[in-house]
């Protein structure tokens, strides 16, 4: 071990974490339990390496997912940025800055991504075209495989090879040869996880050559013999206990019976232990169990029952040996295994041919899959000689380049990936430079062919310093002690090398590392059991409320508990704020074994008004609108399909009803439904026939479009022609449905970018996805922030949540793979069942038996590790949900483990196929002191007497769920009533305030900030008034009520269509006169020149011809003859006509009694004209008003008063604008030919 720096006293890392950060000089395996901070340790180790002078591109950091790689880069970037900011040494700061520059291109990625980098750089070593596309869509890969396989299968059938026919018969049925297809595809995938697939396939037949007989074969000796001896030895021990109990004269007959059976069992054990298999098998066949001779005396009844229980257990073990290991005699097993040899050889040959053909097809299309990346990278990194594999040029380069190879989630590496890593790290004969982090207790990816035995092998060897060193991180910084103690309680009894593949010893137990949680008794884990059955007399449930199955019962029970937590403001500890707070929906997660119940969860939680976030509902193909579109696409591809045709006709696309569908069927009962549609259409002329004719034309159009256009164009045309895209918006969840249809277009676009084309292939593509249960997640249109999250246990790995509900825990283990006619295992090869060609009876061969047993152990071991992952996601509160027939059945099931005298249960109990995670949990609880309050009969608790684990169990059934739902509904009604009353009070107060409210700027709201001078005309009539320059405020209402501080002409201009037969208005004539005076040259006009200008204006459509005739030409000539007119002509260069202006005025200058003195108005107007002299101005303004008595001074005075306010504003505006006083303001009354100077 190297010199590890002394850990500072205030350092937050534990001693083991500190060692994992700084230890070097050897290969290191860090076994990091759940919540132990492995990512933090890994990032800190990287930073410490960089502080030592390493460059980031001298490290290879392999993660399991792209998300993990991104997070790793982000964390390293943050740490480097902090180092740059805090470093005072300029040299070191420059080094850290360099690392930030190198970080984006550093080798921090998944192994697939790194393999892609290797291939891009060294493609020339394996003669591969560097221009290739990745096969990222699994369905596209499947379709390509099927195309290759179909061609290969046809060729093999054409050869009339008897062996191939026998292989097909052995794995297929009378209906199809899909069984053989599945076999070849599965074997291909399994072989490809091996570093040398061809070699692995070639060795498969070795186990079928029993040259030295069954007893001497490797599979029997290593796999079956230990299990057989263990079971029979357990029988021997049981009989020894029985004979000791059955003592005394009164139990003599019982003693004789069990003693006789004991001797037979011993003989069988001896025969098996000495490999005398035929003798042992014969003895098993001859062994019979007569009726048990119990004692009828009451005082001996307890002994009789105990002996009978042991005897029944021994009988089951014997039956299991016969059924599982020796269903037929040893000689028959040898014979069957040898008969299966040609089938295995043929299976191997066919798979190898397929492997070569598929590889060739991918090369032709220029595509690679993820598995190809690994194999090609391994090919690049190695050179094969006659005797051994050697490092290639690429391997030598990377071994020299990488100072350390770091692997995260090492427990999920497979054999192929391990081989790649071998050629990247330092050779075995040098000091190690590999740093591996993981937790084999969380290895749950066997479906990706992960091999936890690689981790386990190093874990055991490194503990003895063989090949490296081991560091264990056991402190959990995530969870409360209640969660950790409960997890330890379960797994110290369940997990060992026999089941689980690793010891759950003191080193593996979780230790609380986060101690800030407040003490609280409410955080004990809770087991919630739904009772599926109850006494008939107890049930008084309305039909509508009856729960359909246990799933609904469990989910309602869960939902009601969540509502209870929320409504009661259950307090949890917030690590960020470092204080307790009420629970929120977003603190809760539901973890499920699979996604199959997701739709039911959505429905029930909607009923209970609980918001959900479920990004992977994977019910896309179940959506009505998508099923309709897929049926229509199937129909366009081939109309002679009854089910898709009926679906489309019944859908809103056509809109037929059931009686109409029946009428169509009656039109032609003998042929396809499409023939019936054509027949009905041909023989009828009613409304239904018209609908069918219209749809027929659409279908013909779409079929033609499908032949010449893309699927994307076809879908858009369907949406447009049918209006279906708009139709679904009106349905419940319309936005989601529309998003689903858009997503179908996106899916089609992605498909057309693959190597496949055409509608037929696309339909096949979708059907294949449905066949393989590869549904898509619905496109997410919105996610509530405060919502309960739902995900699988697999998806939750690496995450943590304050409150966790583990759902469906009584779901039986899925051992479907063991029901196949074949089984594969990395080290044991392939096992098949042999079908007798004549009787068609299936028999287990020796390899199949051995591999099936090994695979069952692996599957159940992974289920155990999945339970560990689920339990350790909880930070504070854990709920475990399941169902039994009733409480009694639950206790009876759990009590199967009650009498075990060892802390860890027998493998036989844990490996029961028809079991569940909840049963395992129950086994772990049944012997605990806390459990005794739930039991009627006492159970020994001595083994768990010192356990500090706590838990509680609750039961619910249909009746209690209905009652709680009713209580919840009543509570909600009460709350709603209370809320309404409170709301009414609040609303009343608010309404009162609103009604009594006086807007402080009421005056401002009754005018506009922009006013034209033409709107502001009325000055106070009396020029001697103190408010001479202010306008009078007028309103249709009284001044005390409401004032409108705006002067407008309420009557709008009449539209032209109403003006056809109307007389020319005075206003129109006035406007035309003003236009003429603006455009006339400033020279003495004549009648002819004025009329000529008027005609120009008419031609330019500036004025109407009728209006032009009404213009008083004589008044214009008169004006220019006046002194003022002559003055303007004489000084025309200083005259400005139609001069616009704007100015700000205080509102109270304009409006009398205006309350808000700070308000201002923008006044806009146009001055007809002004004459500018050296030190003053003269303003003039034309008016064409009609005056009845022009000689009456009173009428003239009224006109002056009318326009005086307007002209005063002109005077003020011009004075401010030109900074000159206005000497004269002339009001020119053209109709009466008078000029009045209002300043005089």
C-alpha cells in the first residue's frame, strides 16, 4: 500500500472513503453499499489525480449510462472551477485551467462510446469502412435479423437436410417454426456477450459427450451432485431428529416406521455419495411412505404432530430429487443426452451461419449495433497468434496513455467488456492501475447479460491481496436508521453465496452515516397487506365499488395512505433546509417491479385526486387514436384484413354503428369483410352505401399515395382528409391524444431514416414492437412539479426519495425463461430438452437440468438484489405493499421459515419458484420479537433477540377501503363546505371594499392623455373670469355624479355607402376650402386659377367634385385683396401654412375643477398659418361657419367665443415653439368676409 496522506480532523470523508480516494499502486475494488457516496469518492479521486500533475485525458473513466457520464463531467467541472478559483500558485492554477479546456474531450463516457472512439481512430486495423450508421432502434435490428433469418431458413429447407428438419421439429410446434427462430436469436445474442462467440458456440456440444458416463461428467459433479447430496443429507438429519423424538413404549410403532424409512434414506445417501447412480435411482423408485402411525393420546399429540411435520418435509425433498434431478433413470439420461448431441451440433452450425449472414448484411448496409462496437474494439485491441492473444498497436497506445482506468458500476460489466478493459489497463505482471467501484448487491441487469461473478471473484481474491486490494464503503449517508436496520434484518437472513451470490456479513451491513435526522417513532417501515378474500357476511359493497382484483385493492390502499400522509401534514426532514417540514406529493415515489400496472395506477390515483408524474407509462400503442391509425395503415397496406377494417369502419374516421356493420356482413357471409363491403356498396343506394363509397375513394387515394410518397406524407394526408387530428382535441385528454398523433409522424420519420422503406415494412415494424412488448412512452406534454412519481425498481437505481412505496411485492417471481426448451449459461454452455420424434414427449437432458438449476439460482439471486435496491431507495419512510388471501394465509406462508435454527435460511426455502419478494420479507420478519404481537402461536426469537429493527403491519380489505374512501369523501365535503363559508366571508369583505372603493385617479380615467385642439374649443364665455383660459367640463350626467374629462364629437363620420344621395355638408366644404388655401400659390389669385386648382384636387381625388362646386371662390379672392392677404403675398417666404404642433399642458389648465394637478395632457393641433417677423408672429385661422345675421354683433361675438380657446392654445404653442411672442391672432370668417383680431 502506498503512503496515504493523513486525513484532516475536520474532513467529511470516512476513513474508508479517504483510502478509496488516495490509495494507489495496485488494482483497487471499492465495494460501495447503497448511499455510501461512491460518485463523490470517484470525483474526488479524479481531482486528486489531477492535483498530482495528471492530465484529465490521461484517465479513462467508464460509466454505465450516458446520464452518469454527463453527471460525472459536471461534477468534475465544478470541482476544477473551484480549484482554479481557490488556487494561489499560478503554475497549479494554469494546470487546472488546462484541465477545464481538456474536459469536454476527456474519455469520460460509456464503454460503448469509448469503443466507438477506438473504431473511428483505428478502423484501418480491421478493414472496416469508417462511414457507418449506428443501429440504435431495437425494432429495426429485429426486422433486419428476421430478413436475414428468413432467407437463411428458406435456403436450409431447400437443402432437405434431415438434421435441420429434426432441429425444427424439436423446437417448434404444429402451427409455426417460431420456436426455432427464437432459439437462434437467443443463442446469437447470448454468444455475442462472450469475447469469442465462435469459440463459445463450438464448445457447446462438449457437455453432450458423456464418454465416461453420467456420474463422471463435469456437469453432474459440479452442478447436480452437490444439490442432490444436500437435499438427501437434510432428509437424513430430519430422520435422526424424528427417531430421537419417537421414543418410549407408547411411540414404538411410530419409531419403527421412521427408523425403517431412515435406513432407506441413509442407503440412498450412501449410494449417491459414492456415485452409484443406478442403485440410488432404484432405491428412490422403491422408497414408499406408508400411512403415518401417530399416537391418539392427547399428551403425545404434540410429539406426533412434530414428527409428522418433519416426515412431510422429508417426503417433499425426496419427491423434489426425483422430479428435478432424476425424472428418468441415469442410463436414460445418458441416452437422451447423447441423442441430443446432433441437435446441438446443428443448432450451433445454424447459429454460426446466421451470425455470419447478419454480420454481412450489416456491412452491406453500413450499419453497426452496440454489440458490434465492443467486438470490433476488442478486435482492434488484440492480435491473435498461433499460441496466444497479444496486445495490438492500439492496445499499447492506450496502455501507455491511460495512467488509470476507472470503472463505475463494475458489478454490471459482462465478459466481453471485461476483456476490453483488460487490454486497456496495465498488464498483470505490472503494478495495477484499475480502479473499480460498484456494489454486487445492486447487480440487477442480467437481461443485459451483466456478469456479477466478475465483481464477486475480485471481491474474494482482493480480500486476500491476490491481484489487488479491496475497500468496503458501508456507511450510508442517505437513509434513517429505521430503513437501514430493517434492510439489514432482511438481508442478513436471506443473502449468502448460495442465493444472492455474496455474503451479507458484517462488512456488507449498512451503517448509518447521516445522523441529522430527528428522532421520531413514526418512521418505522410499514408492511401494508390487502386481503383479497373475506367472509361473505362481512361484505356489503355496492356493485360499482367492487374492486376487480388484488392490484386495484393494493393501489387504493396505497393511494389512501398517501392522502392520509398529505392531509395530516406528515413531517419529514429536509436535508437542504436542515429542518422538518410537511410532506408534499413530490417527496413520494412508487416503485414497481414492472410497468404493466401503470395504466391502472393512473386511473386509481386520478380517482383519489393524487397528481402523478409518470414519464414511461408505455401505453402509447394502447391509445385509441393510435390503434385507429395503425388499423388504417394496415388496411391501406392490405384491405383484406377483417379486424383492422372493422376497427376503421367503427372509428370516427368512417363512423359506422354496430347494426350497420352487421348489415355489411350480411351482404356477403362467405368471404372477407372487405368483399362484403364491396358487395353492399354494389347492391345498395342508401346512406350506408354512400358512406362506404366515400371511404372507398379515400382508401384508393391513400393506397396510391402510399406507393409514391413517404409514410410521413401519407399520415399528414390522412389527418387532413379525415380531420382526425382536430377531432381528437375535443375528446378527454385531447391535447395528449393530439401529441400522440404527432408522435406517430415523428416515429414514421425516424423509421424512414433507417434502412427500411415502404408502408408494409412500417406496419411490420409497428407490429413487431407490439409483439415484443416494446411499447413507447406517450409524449409528455406537461409534468406537474408537485406530483407522486412512478418508476420501476430498475429505473430507480442510483436515486433516492424521502418516502418510498414498494408496490406489488407479492407478485410471483417471473421464471418464464425456465419454461423454454433451451437454457444458456456463460460457463455451462447450452442445455436443450430433447423431443422423442415418435412420441413427441419432451425430456430434460443433463446439460439442460444443470443449466436450468443454475439459471434459477441466478434469476432468484437477482430478484433478491432487486429487493435490496428497492429498500435502499428510501431516505426516511418505507412502505411495502402486497396482498394475500387473508391474514391467516400470510402468517401461514411466512411461518415456513419459523423453525429454521440458523440465521440464514436454507437455499431450498429461498429458491422456491412459486414465491415472491414479500414472502422473503416475511421469512425475515417471522422470527423477530416485533412479529410476535401478530402471531397466535409463539415462535422462537432467540436468533434476532438483539436486532434493533422496527416495523409494523396493517391489513385492509374491500370493506375497509370502501369505508376509508367514504370517510375521505365526507371529509372533503366538510372541507369544501368550510372552504365555501370561509370563501363567502372573504368574498363579502372583498366585495364590500370594492363597492366602497373610490378610484383616486377617476378624472384621469375619463379623459385621454392625448387631446386635439379641435376637441377643446369651449373657453369660459366671460373673458374677465379668473379662469379665463380653462374649458368647461360637460357631462350627460350631473357634475356631482360622473365627469368625463374629454371633449369629442361623439358622432362618427358616415360611411361612403350612406353618403350617395346626401347633400354636401358644410364640414366637407370647410375641409375642401382649407385644402385649397394650403395649396394655392401665395400670389394674387383669379377665379380661373382657383377653379383650375380645384380641378387638380378633384383629379387627385383629394376632394369630391360635388364639394368643389360648393367652394366659395369669391371669398378666397376677397381674402387675398385684404391688407392681411396682401401682407402674406408680400412676405410669402416667411409664411408657414398648415403647421402641426404638440405641447404638454397641465390638465387643470384645460379642464375646470380637474382634481389631480400633477396630471398632464398632450395637446395636438394644426395652425392654418402664421407669418414670422423679426421679433414677433402673426397667426391666422380660416373658418367657413355659416352666420345667419352677419351684421348682428351678438352673433359675431358668439363665433369669436366659440374659437377663442382654440386660438389661445395656438398662440401659446407657437410662442413656446418659436420662442417669439404672438402679436396678432386673426380669425378669418370667409362666409361673411370679415377678419377679427382676437388680441385687440
